[in-house]
């Protein structure tokens, strides 16, 4: 399962998956959110200015059209 950082959006309700914020990095018009998802570090890119803090749990969502699937053994895109 792969998704580009700009395709991960802050979710509301039950859609998406849980993530725990590790680092918030403002980079001009964007904000990089580095988070832990089931032991894996991911990066989401947002333009929304919210008051998130490290340690906070959030939900992220990636639209199906932006998801990339890979074979676990070969790494080839499916």
C-alpha cells in the first residue's frame, strides 16, 4: 500500500486510519505531518492550518484513486 504525502488528508468520522503525530513541520504554504501508523513512519502534506501537536492521535484518509498497491515479496506495482 502506498500513497503520496499530498494525497493523505485529515479525515473525519470513521473513514481512513489512525495515526499518532510525531513531528509537525511548517514549510511555507504547506505543513508536513510525520506520524506513526502501526509502527511505520509516514508523511502527510497538508495546507490546512490546525493546532495539532506531537503525541496527538488523528485520522488520515487517502482516496482510492490515489492508492498504489505493491506485491509484498517482489515490490512490483500491482
